[in-house]
């Protein structure tokens, strides 16, 4: 499977963005076996987990984004989304999606840059 990440951009603090991680070259039954995670890499910091969703829909969030970010998936579009609200300058970074399936292996998408201005 190949992952295509998109949706980044420049936004003012308090604004919103929605990131997409599309599973290309995948049929729905394969998509449904994957756990997907959004990571971000900020300047001078290690890569950190932002949010994840398992194949059965269980979600997990970093404490720093709880209540502001929502991860969800659309099976018909074979896409995992990260809705980001109330953005802060410290949310700035390159966001990448990662997916893993016990049956089909793992894959990384390319990063998409999110810049939040104060």
C-alpha cells in the first residue's frame, strides 16, 4: 500500500486544518486491517506521536492535542483524516502518516508541512 499525505499549509493561531492520509493501491478490505498513526517532526525536536486509530476504530492522542485534534477514517474513501482545530504555534511541524497491518506490513507517507503563525 502507498500512503499519500496532504492538507498542510499556513494558518493563523486558532485556525483549523484537516490532513488526509489516502491509501492508494488498496482495496477496502485491506485498508480495514491497518492501524494508522500521525506523527509530527518539529524543528529541534524528536518525532512525536500526535494521534492514532486502530483497525477497529480505537483512537489515541498525545496529551498536547487532546480536545483539539480528531483522528477518524472514511472506509469508502480509504482515507484517514486528522482534523486539527484551535491550532497553536507549537503545532508547527512536518506531519507524516504511518500505517501498519499484521497481514500486509507497514508503510510511511510523505510529510506535509503545517505552519501556525502567532
